[in-house]
C-alpha cells in the first residue's frame, strides 16, 4: 500500500465503502466475496481441512464487517467537507 494514504475517521471510511461497493464493479466484487467467505454456507463442515470452522468463521466476520460499513456509510450519506475521492490512485509507470 502506498504510504501517502491519509488516515481517515471511521465514518469517512464507511462512506468510502458505501461508494465503492455501490458501483457495478463493486457489486461484482461483493458477490464474489460473499461466495469466498462462505456467507451462504454452514460454518461447521466436517472433513474440510482447508477451511476449518474457525477459518470459515473468520472469513465470514470480515464480510459481515464490510456489509456493516456499507450500510452505515449509506445511512451517513455524503459528507459536505469530504472530497469525492480523498485517496488518489497510484500512478502507473510509463513504459
């Protein structure tokens, strides 16, 4: 991660999550994360050495946090003092 990313307050981060995942690409990523974090499957599955119940539960916890951030960010709405895109994307080196 670039070192020039500013430290943001939790509410600012939640608004960013809401904006990010409210795009077509964001919705695709969210759908993919839902599958990869076993949100719609049982947590305790016997004979799954790759994804033990604690691992599955940890993955689900991250996804649930993302969903909460999105919901809170939408509820908070835009911040009048906030720039539309406070974090600049990294510049691409020319070849």
